[in-house]
């Protein structure tokens, strides 16, 4: 089931984006950007509301807002004793549809691996037009990419988290289960990241506080943005010994390879 299946009606979508019932389509994108930023898990928001905000925005983009015909008044009845014809009431003239501004941008989801390495995507830029687009590495949620012959089309980026891994801005956070021995002593560990296998020596201080930072191992630099960092967040698993902890890291690496 896709996130859009949660949205059943236009009033429901407008309520999620906190849009008034008469809000014009030109206001949708600003409302979406406000709500998706507030609900984003990277900023401490609720992941479920984050998905609903995206689904509501996509639902509204599919709504066909057709101009409504003006309602004609009922015909006037003639008085029985009238000797002169009454002038017919003028017919209301159709009003032009209000300018709704540019159409909302399509929403493009990327995996964390795609955000790191870039990828090829086929994007729709019109009713029957499709464009093959090469997306560069280093894209973050909220970035906008342009495509088309003259860059006339736009798409907003959303990088989706997975279990045990998420992007916070340009920084990659990985959650790793470790043994009590590791939290006490630290030591060497190998972790598969989107940039490939990385070996780290975790000091006793970093292990005891449950957090290790690897500078420059996050998203690659893009435009004026510098490289992000990698953060390893350690969680105690009392069922693990030192050897089984290494086995778990190997399974975590397999998850990246299959992504």
C-alpha cells in the first residue's frame, strides 16, 4: 500500500496541510514545505505525520480543479394581470478561472544509497512527456532539481530513512547493536556504509558514551555545501557477545548491499 492510499478525500488532504477550504493551488507548495519541515524525523518530527504530509500533497496534485459553471437564477413568473412585458433578467456571464499559479512540483523519493551515489531516473514533465534524468550524489530532502530541455520542470527530493539508518541534513546516522564488552572497552569495528566498507577504531570514551563521529563520511559535498559526517550510535544488546556483535555488523552490511 502506498502512502497516498491513506488519503481518501480533498478535505482530508487540506486538513493535513492546514489549508483552508478555499485555499488556491498556488498556496499548496508553501503549506507543504512548512508542514513537511515541521514533521521531518530529522528535526524531531513524527515519521507517520511526515508520510501523511507527503501523501496529502501528492493527492492534491492529482485533484482536477475544474472551473465551476455559474448558477443561473430561476425564471421569473409573469404576473397574471400584467399588461406590459417585464424586461428579462440579464444572464450571468461566465467568470474566467482564477490564475492558480504554477502547478505543484512532483515529489521524488530517493533511497539513502541513491542520495550518496546519484542515480538515473525517468521523470514525467507533462501529460505525455517523460525525461531521463541523471541525479548527482549529495542530494538532501528539500532540494529541488530541474529537468527538461530548458530546465522548465522541477521536482522536490525526499530521502527516505530505513531501519537503523537515516540522513539528518548531510550527516548519516547508523544505529549499531553492540555487546556490553564493546561499550566498556571500545575497539576496532568494520561497518559497511554507502561509500563502502569503513574500519573504525572506537575509543573507550566514545564507546562508553554510545556515539562515534567519523568526519567527512556523510553525504558528498554539493555546490557550496561541505561533506557530511558519519555518526555511529551504539545500542546495547545483552544477547550479544563480542563475536556475535561482529556477526550482526556483517548482517547490517548485507542490508546495504541489497538496498
